[in-house]
C-alpha cells in the first residue's frame, strides 16, 4: 500500500518557509459572532462546529436546498431563507463581525443544466451580500468560497493564485465573477475579503445521494452497497483532493487574518490523484474488488487540476495534514458508525 504523506511531492517545488515573509499572518481580530451563509451544507456544518469549539457564536443563513438542519449543532442560530431575499440578508448580517460566504449551488453540472437559476444564486446572491455589507457603517470582512473551477481553461500545472479566472463552465464563471466583484467592492466600499479557491473537498458529511455529489462521496457510498462505480472517461483525469479537516483548519485560522484588501488563496494539497488511483486506494483500504464501468467523459471538464499550496501555507502557517489514505479511512469509518446507530 502507498503510505506516502501528501507533501512528498512538494519536494519538487520551493519550500513554503523559504518564500518572503512580509505577508505572514498576524493575529489581530477579536471575533465573537460570525455569519455563515450555506452553513447547513457539507463545509458549512463542519465550520459551524469548529467555530463553536473556538467560543465563537454562529449564525447561519441557508435555504436548505442541499443543506440540512440535522447537520447543525443546536447552539447555532439558523435563519432559514435565501440569499436572493435582500431583507433577510440584511437581517442576517446584523451584529456580525465576520461573514463566511459558502452558500451556493455547488455543482459544475447543475450550472450547465440550470444556467440562469444557478447564476442567480451564485452571483446575484453574492452581490446581495456584498451590497448589504457595503451599507454597514464599518464594512465587515467576508471570507468566501471560490473554486478550482476558475482554472479550467489552464493546462500548465500547478495552478497558482496569480492566474486570473479562465473558467469553462457557468459555475466557474460565477466564482470568477465573484472574485472580480470582491476586488471592486474593496476599491469602492473598502470591504476586505479573502477568497479561497477550494479544490476538491471531501470527507464525512458530504452528500452522496445526488448525481451532482463529489466523486469520493459517490464512490464511497456505491462501494459500501457493493454497486458498480461509473468512471467518466478513462479515469486518468486528475484532481487535487483536500480533506475537510484541513479545509476547516484554514477557514478557522482565517479569523485571525489581518484583513487589508481582497486576497485570493488556493485551498489544496499540491498532490494530483487520478480517478483510477482513487479507486485503487479504496480497493487497497477495503481489501475488496471494486467493479468499474467506464463511460464517455463529462463534456468540457478539465483533464487535470492541481493547485499550488505554497502561498496559503506561507501566509497561514499551516500545511494540509491528511493523506488520501487517512482521509478515505475517516469516510469509511463514519459510514460504518452511521450504519451502527
Ligand atoms: P453544499 O451544497 O453542501 O453547501 C451549500 C449550502 O448552500 C447548502 O447548505 C445549501 O442549502 C445552501 N444554499 C444554496 N443556495 C442557497 C441560497 N440561495 N440561499 C442560502 N443558502 C443556499 O456545498 P459545499 O460542498 O459545502 O460547498 C460550500 C461552498 O464551497 C460553495 O460555495 C461551493 O461552491 C464551494 N466549493 C466547494 C467545493 C467542494 O469540493 N465541496 C469545491 C470548490 C468550491
Ligand atoms: C468541480 C471543481 C471543484 C468544486 C466542484 C463543485 C474543478 C477542477 N473542480 O469539481 O473545485 O467546485 O466542482 O461541484 O473544476 N467522476 C467520475 N464518476 C462519478 C463522479 C465523478 O468519474 O461518478 C469524475 C469526474 O468526471 C471528474 C472527477 O471525478 O473528473 C471529479 O468530479 P467531481 O464532480 O467530484 O468534481 P469536479 O472536479 O467536477
């Protein structure tokens, strides 16, 4: 079994600690109350729990379209409704010190089949939030979810933050546009932001029941049920899979960030895993044969996606810790636990 730590491959690129230090994070914020849009979703519910553990009060705005209340600790104040409801957005930011904006239709595929509806939420919903915050006497910082989908048009790996968005899907275009509006909102209204370009996040709690779910959650569920898995294309396409625990470490650390502009950071590991490798790893961990079916590739999806994590590691002083093997184990164990309760 391959038990390499995720950062083995980073040896080929310059060590993050050797990069210039002037942008190093200094702790300066006293945050007591945050808003998380999309807080009932996969990433948002993990973040809610982690922030509560830090003694931070959490309010969530979520329309429960893909998220669920069951994932949310009872201490969280839930405002049920949409980012498209301006009055509700205004109500949601009252008394808040920092906003995490995760609420979105988080699917490339859905953005293609349901273009204007998805864009209304992912772009216009975000603009409602920016506009509301621009009207506060002191604009609060926003930490928002962008995506690796903004790099879809690039082929030279790894992708680094200085690359401007070059999307190939409406979803990627919305995320790229949000980054542009974040820049404009800093210039115009002095709203400080951090945009995290999440790569492929996985872990316990991710929905596996929709055809739009992330590949790891779909595979894990099918493998448990003894069903055949479907691979789009020949399975040599690669992704940079990052475990939810690592993502949450960065999001929590971002609370201490000296917000002073509109920064963009990759959230990735710097390790490329092919879909075939992913299935092989499941096979090794479970010690069982997995039945694979290969079908035509998804239209327009990138053949390779790999992030450069060095800037994020340098400025946040955290390295992703969870290898793919360890991460898949957490998923398998959480499935087993859920079956036993
Ligand atoms: P998710 O679908 O689990 O969570 C999204 C949440 O947003 C859900 O709870 C949903 O109900 C809520 N929501 C949707 N439309 C809304 C609306 N109009 N008003 C209020 N709430 C609404 O997805 P996730 O994986 O937790 O993703 C969180 C964020 O991270 C999204 O912005 C997504 O685009 C981004 N992202 C995720 C990944 C990933 O691999 N999971 C990768 C890149 C970017
Ligand atoms: C994109 C974004 C990601 C995030 C996500 C939100 C890129 C590179 N990544 O993820 O950052 O925003 O969208 O949805 O743009 N696959 C199979 N069989 C399946 C399911 C998927 O082979 O049953 C393949 C799929 O063809 C792709 C890979 O697995 O090559 C990952 O697919 P995904 O849907 O989990 O995520 P992806 O990369 O579209």
